């Protein structure tokens, strides 16, 4: 893709300084915050912030707010960002300064992984109790892969990403992948997991599932995995998810079928005790989505009334795709 002269000059001017070029090389490895960069580059917070401001204003990096933190990553939506990605890719990885930066980056990531593990440990008991109530996670994930197919995606959005497991499952198949969660603590866990999986291209954002901070009509696959039962207004979340779909894009919902395990509301903060097929079908219709398939996964233990059925719903945006290349891409993953 050809780059306009003005964009090329702006990109080269912003990147043409040692610290800023080192920052760009680090952000090519994944998103980082100001504290990470001050530790890695051994420079003051005001100086790092000034460099980040210049790079952001030049459109070379993007800033995403996450509670009291802000995370930065290489931009991917403009011509200047294309120039910088090419420049960074041509840097010699054997350069002593870049090698030292990567070593300190590894140390930062290790500290982040340890912090995430502490938080994860606090929740392990809850998750173990929940897993014992339904079919194994690998069976659910196998059903997910079967329903959505094995072809690549242009853009995937995971709402309520939690530990980032769905992004780990599908991230390698997506040219672009975004995970959203309201909890900074859970995003810390997801970020550590995705870094360990080598998925540096995945973006994480903090935000409200009822008011998505993402581009509308931009994702060919949106997932809502085991999230709706925590919400006061699941229908609104489904409508928001539908608004993020590109024409012909698909929404996959994974949640519990309707049940009567009241202790989940009292002990585990479930707002809804699962959902009936009629209820879910009605919400999808209200969101102008066509239900194209569903599946129930029930534990094979007859006679037990304390087990949960996991339901999977796959729906498609009903708008007609007008771009032939876009239609081919969507059809490939049907």
C-alpha cells in the first residue's frame, strides 16, 4: 500500500529518535504501560510520557485506558503505522541495546505473570466448583470450534474476556483480536496468559459490555462466553454485540440453560439462573440477528438434578454483504 508523502514524513519524524524507536520496538512485542516502559528503559516517567505523547499524536501508537492505567500498542489503522511496522521489522535483533530492552521486557512480563497468578489463585476455588457442575471445558471448546469452523477471521471480539481463554483458542486464526472486560484484575490475568501464548497482536480493553468502546460494524465474529448470567440486562448486551458485527458477521453465545440452582445467585453472584431457548431466540431476534444453530451440552450423569447444561447459540447479522471480497471471507468461515 502506497503511503502519502505527508504521512511518511510525519512517521519518520516521530520515530527518528533513539528512545522513541526503542519504544516502538518494544510495543511491537505487545502492549505496555508507562510503568513498564520506565522500568525497561530506565528513564523518568515524565520523559517516557512525553515520548508516548509525541508518538500518539503522530498516529504511530494507540492509547487505551484501563482504570488508573493506560496501555499503549502500535497503531494498525493508518498509513503512518504501516511505515513504522516496516521500520521496526528491519531493526537488527542482535543490537545490544535492543537485546537489553528485550531482556528487561521479559523480566517485566514475568513479574506481571506472577501477579496474575496470585489473583487467579484467589478465584481457583470458585472456578473449580463451577467446572464440577457441567461438562468439561475441553468439550465446550471442541463444540465452539465445530460451530464456528476452522477458517481464519478478519477480526474477533471477545466480550467479558476474563482469563483470555477464548482469545487463546481463536487468536492465532484472527488477523485482529480484541478482548474486553470490566475488571482490571481479570485483564491482568488475560494479558499474562496471552503473552505466554505468544499472542502479541491481541488487544485488551477495559470497558462496559452494555456500551462497547469498540468500532461498530467491524468484527466478523463476536463471542459472549459465560458472561450473560452475571448481567442485569443480557438483552442489551446482545444488542451491543450485534452492533459490533460487520454485515454477515456472526455472534456466538455460550451460557447455561435455564436451571434452578439458587445457590449460584447467592454464592457466586449469578444474576440469572440460565436462559431458555425461547428467551435467547427472542433476544437475538430483537437484535436483528438470525439464529443459525444451537447446541446443548449436558453432563452424562442421569438422575442428578444439580448439574448444568451448557448451551451454545450461533447467530448471524442479517444485513447483506455488498463487498464481494468481504462476502468470500465470511463465507469461508460459515
